[in-house]
C-alpha cells in the first residue's frame, strides 16, 4: 500500500472515530439502558424540587420497565445538580451534548437556567425537554426545545380570571419572585387582571433567598388592596402568607399554581387557610390517569401525598418514553418524534399531543381551589 493510501486510510479512520464520538446514535450495546440526562436542583434553594422530580421519574420508570421498557430496553437517567443556576446548567449542557450515550435531556427547573443552556442544546442537536419551563420564550430557542409546561401566557390569565371574575377582587397587590419567570408571570397576570377590570395598586418583587417580607408587606397594607396575589413557589409563598397575617393583612390571598403542594399548607399553617390557588393538578380529579398516579405514588412512597411537581416529572418521563418508542436513540429522530406522538396519557393534560408550531402541549386541566380546614378543596363559590 502506498504512503498516500496509508495516509488516506488513517485520515478516514480518524474522521470515522471523531464522527462516532459525537454521533447522535448510541454507540452502546442494545442491552444497555437508554440514558436520559437530567439538569436540575439537588442542592441550593430549590433542592426540594429536584427531590420531587426524582420521585416522579422513578415511579414512571417502574411502570415503564414493568410494561417492557423501550422496545425491550430499560430506560434510565443521569441527574446532574445545577442548583437551578444558569452557570451550572450551561456546564451541564456542554457535558450532556458531548456524551453520546445521552439521547435526550430533561430540565432545567427554572426557565432562566434552561434558557441559558438552550443554545448549547440547539447547536449540539440534543432535545432539551423543559417540563417545568413556563416562560413563553423557552420553546422559541430552537427546534430542539420542547415543553409540557403550561406557558405563563396561558397560566396567568387563568389566575387573573379566578381573582377578578370569580372572587370579585378589584384592587390587587402583586408580590412576585424577582426572576425572569416571576417578572414575566407578573406582566401576564397584571395585563389580564386589568382587562378583567381590576386595578393593580402595588407590585413588589423579591429575591428567592429573602426571608423577611415585613417592610414590603407594610407598603402593601398602606396601598389598601382588597386582594393579595402571590407569584411564588410554595416555600416563599407560605412565608409571605404567615408574615402578611402578622402585619395585619386580612385580605383575600390568591396564589399561582407554583405554590400548589401539601408543603404549602405544612409550612404556612393557619396563615394559608382560605388562600385561593389555581392549579393544573388536583388529586381529587376522578380521571383514571390521576388516580393511577396517586395510588402508585402512595404505594411506592409509604403513603406520601404527591404534589404537582411529582406529577410534572411523572408525566415528563412517560412522555419521554412515548417519544423514544417512536424515535429510538437517534437524537434528530427523537426531535422529530415529539411531533409524532399523539394522545399520551397524562396527569396534567388527560391526553397530551404537541402543537408543532409552539412545541408545547395545550389543554391542561384547570381547577380553582381554596385551602379549607388544612386541605386543598375545590372552591364552592362561597365568599372567603
């Protein structure tokens, strides 16, 4: 063989090896588990949500495995702790994109953390499945971004309708997390509330680590609203409710679906009694998808009551399984399979099918709840 031919052969072999290293096809044996990458918080201020994700994932995986897996193969995930910090989510995205065994990514928890990493997933050709990313711009990052999270463009007008049309509130004070998600949610809520005829008398943002809200709540009290709206997560929402009652605010409180969790009641105690919450998930929903999820969750976790974030993760893993059954392990085929799945059983949606134009699922359930006697209950229309 000539030196020229040898050089050509070596160059060709190296090119094949490099292509294989970044191939979207798994280079692993068909008996190995199909591996998903998860970017989310296991430490830091949002660590509890990562724990809830794992509970939902693991329940779904038990059921998927019992039903034969993905065309006979097991499904598994590699969870990397981002602390829901954009700097960490970017590093994790680089790691996942360069790892050929990761065929699909789930996460991150917050929209800012996810959106910071989106360009890396898009360039790398790896689907970023943001199942808690409600920022309307998340799926605009590219055709590898898909989401089962209800967009804030759809979510917040539902809360505004509950507060203004159902509860009759006309002068509202809005407290929101001072994050991209919180500010976007605030804007959609405020605009919808105004369209329904309400006045926003004061708006206050706060940082995730804040623990003393009393000075903010005094300003809210001085504005004399007839209702307080919380665009919060359950831990900060419960703390705000406690301190609101301490400074003498007795007005009706409405909260976004992001507070919906048994933990909200546990942390808030008597202060969250009569708080109104709009939510996409309610365990008393008689649909078989909901009741199957609740029964399985309680059995696996010793009677523990699931909440919405457990349900989001459970739904996401089942959706991932449905997509992989169509797309296999090729990254581009997986992207294309999101447009092909139809009527996937879902706790949040009943059945889930993606709108290809927005790369989101529409038609989430909506329940108007109130905390009564230490429990979430369907609001009966009676004044609080």
